[in-house]
C-alpha cells in the first residue's frame, strides 16, 4: 500500500519520527492501527446505543424539552 501525504504532513511526520528515534513508517502504522481500533470501538458503541434505544433503554423513550 502506498500513502501520499501532503508536504506539510510529511514534514511533521519526519520531524516527529526523528524526535522519537523511530522511522516514519512505524509511526504511520501505529497511527492507522490506533484510528482503525478507535473506529471499530466507536461503531460497536453506536450499535449498542441504538439497540438500547430500540429496547427503550436510556434516553430511548424520553422526550426532550
């Protein structure tokens, strides 16, 4: 997989990698893994919330003022 970064983001990534003594690729892999894991968790929580609302759970049947 190839990822194209704009010049500003590429410079920030390079600077951060240098500061941390790591290579840019490992930072990108870590960032993507973190984002994917968060999105997966978030979608599961949304599904739980929708299921609770369907069952009349918290805020499922309450009217707003």
